[in-house]
């Protein structure tokens, strides 16, 4: 019917496709068919098949065999990206060097040409490909050639053609997250959304840190009670593991309400369905985008809510191990990136130094005692050095010295009445310390001064 409608101009093929989808959904839920309703988008398989038909048969067979092998171990999206990379590489080589009919005929110059083509190729929205995309394509090609060598395939190059130096340096940006004020605005705007799915989706992402795909994979029995608390079972996701996350009471109430209004008799155990089929990921993106617009936050993605929860948790003292378990990380190296966002040690040391720097500006004549560095201490000691006949005395003024009155007992020592207060203090110091000989020296000096004065 759709094929016939496409041959008739201006007959509303889209409307007919929608009607057929609704009909299939009705038949499925009535139990008259076991086929899930499906959206009929333009089939790009024919386009891919035509493109592969232009590639030399030997090269195409080697690449298709590789795709078939990895399809049993890797995710469909990974296989899809590998197919795209090999197809565009093969089409480029076929168009520019028709003499190459197999993978074994590839040379280093072909990889260099593909690398240059990737850097020059514009994207649909304008501008060049992102360096991460270029790195991903070259990495996929390198893996393909390495696997052929590991498998000892007949159709393989004589040596490796893609090297680490070909890869653009990858950026390591910190995760983009919302601060506490922005997160509060987003949740407030989401709770005013008339769509119950939008409200629930944002609450789940913000309070559990789940990935978008993990949320769409939740089943109707995902909420479980362990002890006195409720937990949410997150299905197997990106890391090929499942996990349990604590369920906030408010979120538990929202999930109970969603299940209560869920239509009965649906032939699916998924928690979120649309006409019997899984909810599309674009619906979650639209929910977050609309809530962000109403909150005046600009562009916000669902994955930012995951980063936001992790940042909020680490700022409030949650351990990295607990955050890794909450987010489903397989190693702590994946969680350390959040420690770079909010490093409490860096903050504490920064503010400690800031106080000392502020002390320098507020009281320039004196710094805190513990702020004295090695060079400043050296200068202070030099101020108290005493010049001797053949060197310097570096004794600090606060330290005692058994020879501190040796000069006063010298025959060349001369003093006058102006030094009497100092001599009196030195005699009092000697008396306090019980230094009888030293006290007698200063008594003699003072008596001679008194005699000279009289």
C-alpha cells in the first residue's frame, strides 16, 4: 500500500503510514498478531547495498566478513559505525584508485588519503568533522586491519598501515553539569510540565544518575524492596552489568502513580511504552529541553543530569567508591573525573594560602608566624648577626651563650655612660640565670662608670 501510494503524487504517504501504524498497534494489543507496530522510515538498506556493489568483490567480501564476526560480540551501534567507516573508506579508494581490488593491495598512501579526506569532509550542519570523530574512524580502520592480521586472513596488508601518530590528540574535557541553583530550577520547571512522562523522566535521571538508554530499558518489576528501603534495578546497559540504586521516596511515589495509570493488557514488560513499543529516546531529550527552556537554562542534555548528580554527591562528601557503584562504573578511573571537578584538597589548600596572601595585603609589616619561608627566615637571622674579628656570630638573640660576656672582659673593651641601661639589663639577666661570674663583670663595669661620672 505504501509503495503504491508513493507512485501517486500528492496522496499523503505520511498520513497513510500513520494509519497503518495505528492499525498494527490495534491488532497487536488485541492479540491478533504478534508483530510489534513499527514506524516506516525510508529504508537506507538499499542505498548501502548499492554502494557496496560498487566496491571490488574481494575487498567487499573481506570487510563484510569482518562485520559479521564483530556483530556477535559488539553492540549493534558499534557494528553500525564500523560498517559506515569501512564503506566510506572502500568507496573513497575505489573512486580514486580503481586498481586496488582487495584489502591486501592497500598501501600507506591510501590511509593518508583517507585521513586527509576526513579532515576536509564537511558535516551536514557545516564545518569539519570533530577530531574525536576523526579519531574514532581511524581507530576503527586500524582495528579492522589488526584483526585481519590476528586472524591470519588471506586478504590482508603485508604490514600495519595505521599508527598511533595518525590519531588526533583527544581532548579530555570535564563533564558538563548543572550547579545547584540551575538543577533546582530545572526540577521546578519539570514538575510543572503537563506531560506525566516528562515529569517522571527528569526526576528519574536527576535522582538516580541513570543513562538514557538504561531508563528506557526499565521493566515494570524494576522497583524492589530490600529490607525497609526501596531500590530500583537498573538493567544491563553500556557496561554490560546491572545494578541496584536507592530509590528516593518521592520518586517511588511517582513510579507507583505511573504504574497505576499504565494501561492493562499491554504485551510488553517495559515500564515506558508508546503504542506497545519502547519510548523513543528523542522523547526524553525533548522533555529535558523543554524544561530547560522554561527554566531559562539554555541547552541541557539528559546526560548532564547524570554528571550533575555525581558532582552534587562528591561535593557533599560521598566517596568515589559509592559514586562508582551508583553510576555503574566498572573502574574508579571512570569516576576520578568527578574528583577533578570538586577536589576538596585543592580547595582547602587554596583557601589556606589565600588567607596568608590576604594577610600580606592587610598587614604588610608582619606576616603570620607560620607563613615565614626559608628565605625570609634567612634574612631574619642575618639581621641578628654579630660581626667578630674573623667572621660573624649567627647566634639568634633568643639563645644563650656562655661566652656572651667575653668582649666585656677584654682589655680593649671600652664603654661609656650612654650604655648604662644596657649594662644594667645584662647584669639583671645574668643574675636571673645564676651566672655569678658574668654578673660580677657587669658589676665592675657599672661601678667604673659610676666612678667616672662622679
